[in-house]
C-alpha cells in the first residue's frame, strides 16, 4: 500500500482515475442541501473534498445513509477516508453511493490540516447565457460582468441580514445578483467585477445568483465588459422580482412586532425589545448600550389575498408604514397598528417576491 502526497492511498497499480481500490483521505467542504436532478428521478448533493493537493476534488453524493457522516465531518472539521467509490463518465467528479465505504482515517495516514476555504481550480467565468440555460440550483460558478443596476439596501430574515439586489450584464445577457452583507460596499454601479464563487439560486422558476460567505469580489479591467450597454428600457424588462398588486383590503395581520436596533452603525442588528431593564446587549457585535438610546421600530406581518385566491405573507417595516399613517407609528400599541391596517381599503402594494418585503403602500 502506497500513500501519495495528495492524501490518496493506493492499494493497487491499476488506473488511477478508475480504480475502485483507491482510498481518498479528505476534509469535507461545501456540502450542499439535497436537491433533485433534472429528470426528477434521484436526489443528490454536491461537495468538495480537500486533499493535500492544491486543487480540491469535486464529488457527488447519492446516498442518504452516508450524508450524516459527511455532515459531521464538515461540522467538526475532521477528515474522512473514502473507499469503493466511482467517477463520473468524464473522470472529473467522485461519486459517493450506498456501496461507498466512509470511515475515520488513522492519524498516521495523513499529515495535512483543514483549510478555512477551498475552491476548485476550474473557476473560469461562465457567461450569463450559460448560467441561465445550463446550470442547476445550488451550483457554484464564477461571474464576470458589469454592474448595470444597484437596488436599495434592505434588511431581511430573522437574522436581519443586509441585502442589495443588483443586476449584472455581459455580452450575452443580464442576471439578478443578490449581494449580501460585507460584499455590499464593494459593489458600484457601472464597474466591472469578478465574483467567485456565486451560487445559482431559483425563485418562482427564475434563476438568479447570490453571494455567499466564501465569495471573493474583485474589480477587474475588461474593455469588452466595460463597453456593455443596457438601455433603461431593457433594464425595466429585467426580472427584478418587484410585484405590484391592488387588493380591496388586508386579509389579516399575522403579527405586529416592536423592536430596537443596535447603536453600532456597523452592525445595526435588530434587538428584541426588553421587558425590563435599562441596558441591552448585542450578541452579534458585543456592544452594550442603554435601551433608551436605541430607536424603537415597528414592523407588521400581514396576509393579502390575490384575485386567484392565493394568500401571500408580507412584511412591512416602519419606513413604509409611516407613509400611510398620520403621526409616529412607534407611539401606537401593537393592537392599534393591527386595527389601522385591517381598516385600510383599496390598497396598492409593491413588494419584493424574493424577500416578501413591502417597498411601497398606497391608498
């Protein structure tokens, strides 16, 4: 038995890419959620295996029984020893199925450490046309393109993450790209960037891209991309996921929530309104502050019913609610806010279908 520098233990001298007698020792990275193949016949996940080689090994997981072992490996940052696997027909990716053996390697079988971030070397930019026509959801790709629109920054989800919806263009088309958190200040309208990796996502059957915590944003000089022009008329036809509907009234109010924000301008995390006490602490940035110095905010979670009978859950933050209510809405009780919303009639609502956040309310 011969141990190679890459962390692959060879038990025979047969074909290095096709032999079932190999044992790969690797750390697990980027194990994707379970997804369905295009033919809708089987579930699978993608992952990267970090060996001692500079280039990580791409892999496909087709066994639900083996998944917990790989999940634990990634979570605990401990290596696994993989045996009895096969390769895809092009020899590029390892296939892990029910016949594959996954075990814990001995300490003398490897000598490399876990890396915080790994990426496959095959990171050539993919054209927007190919992203839209040939990729699957959850795939990671490299995007090179020109920013032709940057939307307003919104705060979404229970963790109150910051999101800017942008539109990128190249010579083959345009695509919506969700820029999250720390990447937002790096993006400027009219400039050309390479982002790697970005994740392919799908919403309402339409593809878009999203940055991840592993994404690296680099401004690049590319004359061809710099000359890309998208007219305002064409931009208005880009799927920016803004939906406008008119309803006779608000169907129901799921909840009205009162909260305060962290005073740290680099955090601004939503904090739960304390029931007692003058001091609050932000778990995200570590700041401690007087609750009386924090701005009180109100948001309402409402339900509207479309003409088709479909019900849609939406969230309206204070900046939107203040436009339709007289006075400062934060001075009202949660019951009063709910009552005022339910008494509205003939309401036009504009919202983002990705975040389900209302951007405009009109009577």
